[in-house]
């Protein structure tokens, strides 16, 4: 079971200086549950911007 943010399951990992976050389809009976819906590559500067919200 993946953790969720805003109701969407996600996986996060660090690669070099970036954090890669993959969001997946929500719902229980999706056809391809491991297909990423959206992927974000966040730099340290991006994370600082989000932390200010």
C-alpha cells in the first residue's frame, strides 16, 4: 500500500540532489495500478518554494 497525498497514492525517492515523486491513479479497481499518472522532479530550490506555502 502506498502513502497518499491529497488522496493520490505516491512514491518518492532521492536521486542525486533531486527528489522524484511519482503519483498514481486513485481508486481500487484501476486497470494499470502501477502506471504513474504524473512524475515530479524537485530540486532543492523547488522544495524551498513549496516549504514557503
